[in-house]
C-alpha cells in the first residue's frame, strides 16, 4: 500500500511538471447536451444534462467509479460502527473551493442540512431521511448517526445531488456555482452554453488536463451529429439511440457505449381500475414483446430486462424468460379477469422524452392484438409531475441508474419504499421480506438468490413492466483522448485531452 | 402628425396594460405548477407547499399581479423560478440574439425582395417576372420549418458548408458568428420575401403607368434613372409599411425557427419557460415579444399615415 | 374594371366570360386533394398507425411508395390520412373565426358607437399578440390536442374577420339600398341578414380562402412545436416534426408531408386568387 502511494506521488510529481506543457496541448473541449440546464445548484438538479455540470464543478464525499465500485473523493476514508448506524467520514485536507477557501466539516453539514430542508426541494432529500443526527467531530471529520442500520450509506455521497457546496455561497449556487471540482465556473447563458475552465488548485494532482470545457445546448439531434462531423463539437453527451448508427458510420467519430441500469417503464397503478387486478397487469405484461419494444424505443441500444437490475449485473436472474409477447395468452387472462372484450385505457407519456414517447406508442401497438385499446396522451412534463405521476392509472415513466442494487430496487418494490407510493402502489409482504432479507444478506450467494426471487416476483406481480435498461452512448470525435462513458451517465472529463 | 403619434402611443399603452392582465391571468390558468416542477419527482405535499409559500404563490391573484406590474414599471421583470435568476438579463440576452436574426433577415428581404419586385415589374410578363412569381409562390407554399429542414439537409448534412444549429457569440470571431446565422436568416427570408416581391411588383407596375413616369421618360431621361429615381421612390412606400409589419411577424415566427436551429433566442426561451411552467419567465417573454410586435405594427401605421395624410384624421385603429 | 358597384346582390353581376387560369389550376390541384381527404383512410394501402419494426426507415419502393418512418409506418398512408387532418383543421378553424367574427363585425359595423368601440378594443388586444404566440397562449392552458389547436387558431383569426366584416358593413351602410330599407322601416335583423349579409359573402369568401391557408400553416407550426396534433396521429406538421432526428437517414419522412402541404397551400392560394377575380373584381388590379 505504502509503496503504491509513493509510486503515485512520484507519478503525480512527474505529471505536475508536465502540466504546463500538456495543458497547452490539451486545450478546449466542446461538448453538446440536449436540453437546457435549469439550475447549476447540485441539490436542486434533476436532469442528466445538469448532472454533467455537477461532476465538472463539484465533488462528493465518495465517488462511484466507472466499474461501479465506491472510491474516496472528498473523504479520504470512512468507517462505520458494527451496527451500521454510526458513520464517520474523514475529509481530505487542503481541498479548496474555487473561491480559495478550504473545504471543511462545516461545509458538509451545511450541504446535507440544506438537502434535508423541504423548501430546498431536493430529490435527494429522501435519501437522507435516514439520518438521525450529524456533527463535526473536528474540522475534517463528520459523524452521522442513522435511525436504522444501513450498509449503503457511503454510496449516497456518490449520488448526483449530494455534492459538497460551500456554506458561505449557498444562495448564489444556481447562477454562480462554486465547488471543489476539476473545473470552475466561467459563464452560463441559458439555452445556449456553459463555459468552465480548469481549476488550477484541483486536489488531484495533474488533473484535469483540459484548459476549458464549453457545454453547448443543442436539442436537435441532427445538428449535434452534423457539428460532431465537422469538428464544431468534440463530444455529444448521451446521444439519442437513433443517432448512434450515423455516428458509427462516420470515420472520424466513435460511439462510446456502456450498459446502464437506467430504465423506462410502463406503470400500472395498483389503486386504479382495472389495474388493481393482478390478472389484468399480468395480461398487459404478457402481451408486451420486450425485444420488439427495445427495438422500437431504443433502436436496439438497450437490453431487455425483468426489473431495474440490468442483465450486465451478476444478480440478474438468467433463468427467468424475457417476455416475448403472447397476445392470445393475454386475451385469455383478460377474460378470466372479466374483460373478455378487452378494455380501453389512456396511456400518459411525458412530452420531450423521445424514448418514452416511442415506448408509449409501442405499447399502444402491441396491446392492440390483446384487445386493449390504448389512447396515448402526451402531456407537458410539469403536468406529468403534478397530475399524472403516482395519480394516473397507466403511464410511462423512467429513472436513472442508482449506485447499488439495493438503491435500484428497494425504493420501488418495497411496500414502504420511497418511490413505491408515488408510482404504482405495489404491496406484497413476500416482496418486502425478500428485500429486507437482501439488505442483511451475509454473502454474495445469498444476496444473489434473494434478488433472483425479487425479479421473479416483480415479473409475476407486474406492478409495471420494465421492458429494458438503456445503453448510454456518447458520440466522440477521434481527436478526444482518455474518455470513457460512465454507466451512471456521469461525464468524467478529468483525464480527457484533445489532440490535433 | 405629432398629435396623431402621441394618441396612438397612449392607445398602445392602454392595449398593453389590458394585454398584461390577460397574459397574467392566462398564465395563472395553466395546468401543472412550478412548485411541483421544482420539487421534482415524488415530492411530498409538504415539500410542494413549502416551496409554494416560499415563492409567494399562495397570495391572492390581485396581489401577485400588482407586485408583478409594479415591478415591470420599475424595469424589474421578476425572477425566473426555475433558473433562480432575474428574468431581465436572460431575456435581454435572448432578445438581442433574436433581434440580430430579425434585423439581418429584414435587411436581406428588403434588398432582395425589392430588387426582385422591381425586376419583375420592369420585365412584366417575361421570364424574370415568371420566375419571381414562381419562387415567391414556393416560398409561402410550405411552412418555414419545412424550409428549415430542407436547408439543414442540403447545407448541413450533404454539403457540410454551414453549422445547422446553435449560436456562436461574436467573441468567438466573426466567421463562426455569421455562419450560425446564415441558415435561420435564409429560412426567415424565404418566408417573407414573397409578399415583399409581389407588393413591390404591383406598386411598381401602378407607378410605371402614371403620367409622372411617362413624363420623365418623355423628357428623355435614361430608363435606369426613371426607374430608380422616379418610379421606385414612389412605389416603395407601401412596401416599407409592410416591412415594418414583417418585423413583428419575424419576432413571432422565431418560436419555430429557433426550435429547428437550436438558436438560443426569445422563441426557444418562451417554449422552455412554458415547458418548465416558469410563470415569471413566460409572462415576461410574451410581454416583450408582444410589445415589440405592437411597436412594429405601430411603426407601420405611422409610416402609412405619414405617406397617406388622409388616415391621420380618420379612425384611431386604421 | 369599371366602377360598377360590387355590392349589389350576387345575381345582378354579369358572369365572367371565362374562368381565370388561377381558379382552374386551383380547382385542378384541390379536387384530388378533396377526394383524398374524404377517402384517404380507404385509399391508404396501410393503416396510418400500423408499425412494422422489421421495415423501419425504408426508402421509397414498391412496397412503401413514400418509404417508412422510424416505427416502420407507411409514409404514403400517413400523408394521405394527414390530408384530412390538415384540410379539416384549416376549414374548421376558419369556420370558427367566421362564426364568431362575422356576427361581431356586423354588430360593430351596424351598431357603431359604444358597441363598436368595445368590440374593436377587444379585437385590438387580441391582435397585439403575434398569431402563433396567441395560439401558444391559448393552448398552454390545457393539455394539447388537435381540436384544441383548431379552436385556438379559430380564435387567433377572429379579429381579422371582425375587421373585414365591420369595414364592409360600414361601407354598405352608405349604400342607397340600405338607406331605402331603413326608410321602409325594416327591422334591424332583416337589414343585417337580408340586406347586409348576402353582400358580405363575396369578399369574405376570398378572405376565407386565405384564412384556410393561414390556419393550415399555423396548425402545422403548432403541431410542429408539440402543441397541436398528438402522436400517433398523422398530422403533416407533427410528421415533419417527428422526422427531424431522422432527416439525414430518411429525408422522405419529412419531404412527403411537406410536399403535400405545398400542393395544398398553392392550390388554395390559386383558388383564392381565382375567386377574387370572379367575386371581388375591385381588387384584381391591385396586390
């Protein structure tokens, strides 16, 4: 260990001496995202394009690496009590905010307090409801006491919203973000571009390599691809699936793809008719051909799955067959449930999410032969959040990857899960038992077995149909070096440089 | 003329006040709400209520309107709820970009449209005339966004001559700045040129038949001088008023054009605001676009009245 | 044209010797469109919403004359069915403007004074918004749907109809036959409906043909920005909008509905020009 540290120190010293030279060659990276950044305040972020900014400007206490393991970030290490209820994080020393002030334990407390405040409206608030109390042990040590044991607590600090922010600049974060990240804020023109420049005092020596990053907001896919081709752009973040083939076919471009556990789903609200009858839900699930849906919605750039657990994960239940779409069987189930002639239902889709809109139309088409007439209603996203999600009977929704299998599954399928009540109102004591058991599983085998049963039960009870997990693809110019796509869809540019 | 102008301005102010009330009420009636937008997926009712109170959205409508209107009169357009920034600077930046589009497009339309109209009038019934009519028919036959897509296809995808979307600030250099303007401007020009060319043509034809022009020709003046000095000057007046109206139309039309070209102007700002239910931003954007539209129309009326003194003594709303 | 008053009842006008070319051309273009608009769903080789994943983004060929879109739906069938949508939208929206606008214009022009003042001030407020903005404003209040877009477009063009109707009514009020009717002691209703209304139709018909064009284009624009027709319907504006990400791989998805729209708009414009020549000879010489 010591040896490795020394080696790293030597390496970084070497890198450091080379930075001046390298920086010049590295230059500016021009990145496109597909929609506007609503806020630059990490606690309030909700969209993928905003998370791009979050990972350029800020750090968490921990970081989820590209191989999905948990790495130190602002915390150099952490420990927990045997009962998993007391967690202590030891912060790195000498880490400076872009304002020049050193980051300390008080900043961490201020950050979390702010996320917990309801008026902030952070989606990460539910994550930290588990915190009973927290305190600064000294200037660089923070201790959290939890209400109940939780082994995944450190992962929460690698999450998107839990970026550590300076306690003395909380009110101006939305427009003038100050963080500890590899890049510091220069300017933001809503609808047009955000510019960030290299943080010269970044705590990881020798990084970042780029001098400047320009994030351009270009909603039109065709424009993004054209600009990539002509060299006006270097990187198109989260390329829509329909553009991937075109990028692959262009000689100076690469399509960097990585499987994720980001999913879209067909939600069937168990408190509404006719979906309160499990036979109806099962009939819908039976009628849907997941492979076909993956083709229609994602042009094949995704993988059919049972639940949010992706097929790329060891816990994925391989023995369970993927639904192939059997309208005749579905019809029979509907007849048993008292709908021999099918029924008519409105399916709501949020506007502006292309894959979810296509998923909605695919469902409409695939349920036709089963006798279910689906009227697709596209609604603006704010209306969707207010009137549809958790309230309507039948709608399309979707969620980004979560860092662990527990955080990917528990909140949706456990009867007391935080998303459950606001999505499909699913409750099955057997499922609760499996999920609680998995949290305390003593071995990988046991966890794998339990999650295998979770998937089987999720398919059988069908609170919704999760047809696929999405591949995250970045369109990258051949000039760009050192870039890999991250399964959490984060944009990690620390090691990236641009050649000529 | 001064009195007429002042009367019209006073009247415009009244219309704008009523309009602002209408905008305010309509935006209040929109479904969805900003508190749940800010709170995001699965926020509990208390969270949404807390945000509602924080933003003052629980106050009576009249209070909210009063606050808003008073702010506008002091040059404060409010704060964007979603972006958490004052609306005015964002709006001004977007407006300036849209204005660049509008002004350049209008300049091109003026030069080419009038030129084509004159050419068609002078060569009435001949090839040039037919071509101008044909092209102008094409220009208005399909919606502007269709032309936009065709242009993107030709110049962006196949020829790769021009960027097909986005904006480059002038600080990046003149060429990048200008190259991002070309396609949106050409689209706007295609949309507007037909009317200008046809109008110029018909008023030119009328003027060319007047005794005034016949007299100038009889005097033995060269044809060029007759057309430019005598005929065009008189024929242009109706065209100029239409150009003023067109300026207002462009400001409305940018909503669509800016979408196709990912151009960060007023139009996309408005759509963004509507999608995020950012009421102060929606209200301010609509107010500014509509005010500019009204001013352009007023300019057209005033120009027309200036040319045609009969109007001044007639009704206010000519 | 001589100064013969165009305001006499239609029967008294001498029929033109020949139909103007523009009218003939316009009818020639529109007649097949009308057939398609009525019989589109039956003429279409495939249901407009039938997906065929095995043949998505196919170029035009013997199976799919105009190719297929990103869902493998037949672009030709969708364009055909879209004709109905567009024409119905244009005509219905215009009908709404007329239904609301003509009575208001008649009342304003005939009543003058206070009534006129109030109606016209309201129209001024409506006209202080650019048309598409007013459409957006109306539509933003409710979840989008095609019929709502139709109503919104109808409302957008009410002021223009009111102004025209009012102007003609004011002009007619100076005419002898109206004065005569008044002296005869005819009721207001009689004068409005039997004397004025029949004389308003010719210029209004010309105006309406233009309104239909504007309505179709505005409707397409609203659908294009997502506030009009909703997927999976086969509205032209929506089709073009949905085709954007695929425009390079599969330009036919956007070009076909665009072409159809071009034919429709040119057809109606020609028809309008022709109608003007026949019905409203005052304006033929001008622009």
